[in-house]
C-alpha cells in the first residue's frame, strides 16, 4: 500500500470567547504547525497532519472548552461539522490533555479532529476554539430528602 500526501486545504481559525455578559475583545494568535499542513490519504480516510498553537497576549489565563471543525467543499457548502467539548461524562474535550492557556503564554494542541472521509472534498476547513471568559460554576447539589 502506498501512502499519498497532499497539501491541506485552506485552514481558517476563529476564537470564540463566551460569557454571560459582553466580553472584552481578546486577540489570541493562532497558527498551525507545520505552517502548511499535510493530508495523508489512507484506505478509508484523509488524515490531517498539523497541531494548533495558540498564543495569549493578555494578562488573563484561559481554558479551552471546545474545538469545532467545519469542512467545506470547493463550492463553499458545508460537508461535515465535528467537535470536542465538555458535554457528557467523560467529556470528549478530555482527549485534549492540556487545555490551560496561561496569561502571556502559549498552548500547543494536538489536532483532535484530524480524520475525515476519503471521498470528502476538503477545499476549506474552519476551526473554532472556544475559551470561556470566566470560570465555570460548579454544579449545584440537590438536597437529599
């Protein structure tokens, strides 16, 4: 079996900061490593080979809550949407072991959304990283009766 490698589709990033009130604008810097990602073509899927590097220029530490990826074809139509987040127990975001982005620091993330169907026309990929702007509240305990 031969392994095919091609250059990855255009990869776009956005950062979503969530809070109950209006959040201040935070300009996180995001890049891929390597700069030009590769796609390995396997038997049944395309494997995107890149990591995500996020730099936090602010004085506030952040924690990654969700990574979402959308694949679009050459006509700009959505093919598929995948995400890892804190929903469920255990949650899928736990596949990303280090999610802490220190103030004035960096966070390297191994891309957890790397496998796509072999037949998918991956013309463009859009990744959204969500960092809450305030700490999560612990779940409220119900009283025993």
